[in-house]
């Protein structure tokens, strides 16, 4: 997603004594936080959007999947645009576009406008987010980056915890009678401040040998994904027409064309969208499969979980948001422990244990939902959510390191960009599958007395699919290296050497 080349201009070399770099860090971290919160904040407000705007089931899916799809399609290109045209410039364009798209989301007059605005928001996030780590790399010397990346991890954890709570509070308060709209409008003052301060404090940087854009590759990826996700999302409402099945089959043809085109482009000018040689590395190929399938599981779970609590059980947005707090805390704690303590000692087994623990939490949740029915309480949900959170934390933090551990260092930037892209693609695909595994199990016209039981049954069915996906992830993880942290130790050693050299100078 981001380039790790040394910037080309002398003024942009990291300078330890420059206080402006901390202002720059605060600005890019705020932008990253805004994106993270915007992903999680929307789910909690979906029932309010559905009730107030009359959105159909498929439109609900597009409000979330559209963002993930646009974000995934543009991530690698967004990183390359920053390398070519300047990371500060592209970052500010992304922030400005994200802020404008947020305003359009908040002012949407119908579900169609909201879906279109979310697509734009995802595309702008794809310009903004890849620049964050590149700007950090260009702004901070090696011996300070460990502290900076620690802060970045804390911001990620805070975004995961605060997004649902913030969304719940803003929806519950119904500020100025705007219902769900403040969840988007809150980005406006943050975005404007980011533009003003970013233009002043962020130093421009570029990659000395930036790769060219691969717009044909982007078009093929986007077309292939749309041909797969659109029929999945709309198929139920359209009674699964023949063209939907043909479109899904055609998606794999388009992706095959993409592979052939990328192979040719790589031989011609060395700047493909997808570095196909990476897939010769067994651990990387397996890791990409894990990331994709894991994204599918998360895409399914988070949307159906929200609908189950708020529509099926009739809970308020605030109660649903507070119910999720133990899950978020468990993810953050387990993620920290897994990277610092467990992975260095047990390696791949930690990730596999995470998949099994998360699956156990899902099965426990199904059992409790069935046992307690519509009378289930937040406290009764706490145990399965904590178990799921621990399992997820054991996977999310060390997975990227495991995938990258055997990748040649010169391809690390391309590989990390691809990891983020496929995770978002998996998320979009999972959200598309919600129409099959959740909405597909209930009638279009439910009597009020049937809404709760129908949503509870659909929730249990969807979670059964999530448990099955986690079992597949467990098996795929056997192809990961036994000691995924090896390359991290090498990178830390390099940074220690750089630190010593800078001290001598």
C-alpha cells in the first residue's frame, strides 16, 4: 500500500530535531483514525438509516460494501499516486475529497445518493490512507519509528473501540433532529482542520523511482469484483435471474484476463498493479488467501450482528454499541499479547489457535442465542464476544508479519499494499454474501410478531457460515511459515544499526 523508498529531495530527509514532524504525525494519525471510525461507525447506524430512509436490504449492503469495494480497488493506485505526485499533495486531495464525500453522505436525500456518496468516500480514502505510513517513513528517522508505529497501533485500537460507541451516541442523541446524519457530518470539522494544518506542517516527499500507474489493471480488478458482488447483493431482490449467475461466472474470466495482462505488463515495464512473482512465495500466497477469507468472515459478522441486536432484539443503538465494548477490548489486549509474547515463542500456532478460539466463540454465540431467544441480555453475550475477540486479536496483529516474512525486501511495499487490498475485497464479498446467508433465510414481508424470531434464526444461520469460514482459515494457515516473526527481527536489527550510525554522526 505504501512505498518505503527514501525520499528524493534533501529537505524531506527525516530530522530528529524538527518539532514540526510531531504536528505532521498528529494530522496523518487523525486522518487514519477518521477512516477507521468511519468504517465501524456506519454499521451501528444502519438500522436507523433503514428505518428513516426506507432503504432496501440490498441498499443496506451497498452502503457498507460500496465503501470497501471502492477502497480496495484504489488502494495500490493511491499509494503509487503519492509516490509519483507527492505524498503530501495526494494526502491533502484525499482528505479534501473524503470530507466532501462525508458531507454528501450526511446530506443524502435518498438511499441511492447515500450509496453513491459512500463509493466516493471509499475512493477518497484510497488516496488518503496509503500516504499515512509513507509520510511517517519520510518524516521520522529510523530510531523514532518504533515509537511512532506503537502510537499508530494504539490509534487503530482506539478506532475499533470508539467507532461503534461514537456511532451509537450520535444516533441516539438525534442531534438537531438529524437522526443518523451526524455520523458523517462529524468528519467535516476534522477534515477541514486536517487540510489547513496538513498544508502547513506536512513536508512533501516522493519516491525516487516511482512505478507507473496501471489503470487497466485497476479497471479489470474493479470490473471483476463488481461482476461478483453485484449479483450476490441484488440477486435476492431480483429473484436470482440467469444473468446474475452468468455475471458471477464471468467475474473469474475477467480475473484470468487480469492475470494474463499483469504478467505481460510486468515483462514490459516492470510496473504491474499486482506483482505476480510474489505468489511464487508459498507463505505469501497462503497469507493472501487467509486475508481474503478472513475479510469475508468479518464482512458477514459485523453487519448481521448489528441487525440482529437492533432490529431482531429491538435494542437501541447505544445498547448495541455498549454490548460490543468487551469484544473490542478483548481484540486489543489479545493483539498486543500475541505480537509481544506469544508469536516469538510459538509462531504460526498462535494464529491457528486464534482461528479455533474465534470459531469457538462463534459457536458459543449461536448456542446462547438459541438458548435465551429474544430475552438474551448484553451480559449473556459478553462471554462469546470476549472469546471471539481474543481469537480475532491472535490473528489480526501477527498475520501481516506472517504473510510478509518470506517476501523479498524489495517487494515489501507491493506485498503490503496487496494484503490490505485483498482484505478489503474479502470484506466487500462478505457483505455481498449477507443477502444469501442472512436475508436469504427470511421472508420479504414479515409480520411484526415474526421479525424478532426471523432475525434471530437468520443470525444463527449466518454465524454458522462464519464458523465454517474460520475452519477454512485454520487449514489455510498450515501453509504459513512456522516462525512468522523472522523478518521483523531482521528489520529491528537494521533499525538498531541505523540508530548507532546516526548517533556516531
